[in-house]
């Protein structure tokens, strides 16, 4: 069951977080994690969860959710605990642990992905209240972060904390989605404008609940890192207000 967020900022929260248990992470899960790995569609946008977390690094805006969702089901079926160190991400495998760094103050924490979201343009991760408090995000509501997928707990190793850096950034084809239209001619007009301004544009057609959409993407990058960097550094508002997608 997917959590749809209508309001990101939540106020008047009670209670603080507890301590974080140290973990050692490895590259592969101890057992298959199939729940929540099927493609899904939210607000006309199709998301395809990644089959692996290897090499995943992403920069963008983090938000958080708290008491309004406390006790409600997350995408992996467990109840959301606002005091646990968890988070929602649109495509990372459920169960994977992620290091989150607040780029404003340098604070870091490790969270487990157990939910899907946030479905707001420009936001890449939705943190639990406890995680947001540790990073100093509760008051501001959002903050620029860098996230790095670490892996899964290795129960065979005891004591200490170890993080294995990704061997390489993911490879593939990525672009920045800048618009979605019900009429092809509107999509073509925007795509032509994007091409003139940025050199590369494309249109992808999708049928969602019987409704046909034409999505306009800018650029064609060989890695997620390159696409995120272009999005982050964009001075063109059209690009900066878009979001990175895999080009199918």
C-alpha cells in the first residue's frame, strides 16, 4: 500500500528519538526482497524500483513525515514508526540502508528504506521524524541532502560500524522530465523549446489508467550521477524544477 502525501510539513510533534544501533553493511541482501519491487504509477508518473542498490548516489531535497502517519502501513507492510530511523524513496529497493548527509550542516545518519515517496517534484527522500531530527531538518521541513545506498545488515559480523563505498556509479540512460501533457502537440512544442535551449530532448508516451500522457525529457546522460549534477546546477528554471528519470 502506497502512502500518498498531501502535506509534507507536519507540526506539533511529540517525543524524541532513541539511539541508533550500529550495523555492518554488505552489498547483497541475506534473502530476496520482492515486496514493493513492482512498477507503480502515482499522479500519472510510472516508477520502476531498482533491482539493485549498487552504486546509487543521489543529491536533492529531503523532507519528512511524522505523527499524521504514525502507525499506518508503509509500502513493505510494516507500521510506520516516526521514532525509528526509516525513510521513503521512490525507487530504491525496500530494506536497503542509506546514508543521508545534510549538506547544510554536515550531519549524517543511516536510515532503512521501508516506504515509497515523496511524490513531490525535486524531493528525493522522505525521512522519519527521528531521522529528520538527527539531521536538523524538523524545524525547516526540508533540506538539501546527499544520499548513498550502503546495503543490508550483515548478521555474521558483530561490533563496530563499517560502510562499503559503491564500486562505481550506476550506468544507463537518464534525463530530466520537464513536463507531461495530454495532447501531443503541446508536448512537441515544449520538446522543441528544450532542444533549442539544451540540445537534446525526447518525448515518451505512457498509458496510465486509460489516459494517454506525453512526457517531455531534457538531456540524455550516461549515469544517474551526471543527470543529478546537471539538474542540481541548472540555471534554467525549466530544468531545475524538473526531476531525474530513467529513459526507457
